[in-house]
């Protein structure tokens, strides 16, 4: 049963990641805490998705812009480095509720505002997105929704969006995994779970790639906003 849960979580996570550009660990964190401790579940989820994110980054490598990705990553990573130590200190239940409320509010705003999805954010709003994303990535391995909105606002096509957000998550996966290994959260005991999860995630990515090739950015935006809202509802009630 443990292997089945792991395979299902990894496949669905990769499928969602390939279609919306983010959300793999959100999906996996619905399943993995039932078979793993919270901190290990977040760490393993991030490593499992490395193969999926790498595949998508290579596929859309010509759209990747380092100048667009590096500045937000520096802010994001600095906060994540600090927050990865806080899971044993802070009331994570309250934090999950706060994140859930924010994501639901953003979903409603972007769904019903005709200009919200195409406008560029002021620097201070973009910085808030980066700080919040980095904070929750360090705690739960979940930093995608707000960064998806950030990169979506800068993109003019589906490949442009996927190339930069997947490149961002690839750098993030390498960095935050190194932090977790250094802090003893991940070790050699997790390798079998990671390998099985990666194989399932590769299949999910292949399915998602076939589907996403038929869609453009305007088609996918409602799905992105909807998934952000569903993520928020999950954090509020589960």
C-alpha cells in the first residue's frame, strides 16, 4: 500500500506540474504525510519532482531567461533557508490556514478580474510573493502558487511561462534539497522511495507534455487560477 500511495502521488504531482507549471508537491503532500513524517514528505516530494522539472526545463530551455529567474530566486532562497528550521518552533497549522486563505482570495481575484492575469506587478508586490513563497517552501516544500502568478504575469506564451518557471524550480530543487540533506532531513534511507517516485513522475510528465502541447497560455490560465484556489481550500480544511 505504501508503494501504491507513493506511485499515485508522484504520477499525479507530475501530471499537474506539467499542465499548470507548478503544484507537484501540493498534490504529493495530500498523500505522502500519511506514510511519512511531514518534513521528510516535503523533502522527498521535492526530490521526486527533480526528474519531472528537469525534463520540462530541457524541453523549454530556449525560453529560459536567467535574468528573469535569478533575482526572484535569490530573495526566495534566502527566506526558504531561514524558514526550513522553523517547522519545530512555529504553529504550522495556523500558517497553513493563513496560506489557504491567501490562495483562495487570489483565486477569486484573478478569476473575476479581467486585467489581473495580464498586468505586471509593482516591485513591492513581486517581493511579497517571493518572500511568502520562500517561507512556505522552507516549511512545507510548497512555494509554487505565488511564483506561478509572478511568472505568468511576465509571460506571453505557454513555452515562455513553462521555460522560466521550470528553470526556477530546477534551481530551487537543487538548492533546497542540499539544505535538507545538510540538516539531516534527507539521507540514504529515503533513496528507494525517491527512485520509485521519480519513475512514476516521469510517466506523469510524459502524459502532461502531450496534453499541454495542444493548449495556449490563455487556455491554461483558468486552470492555473482554479488549482490555486483548490490548493487554498485544501490548506484551510485538511
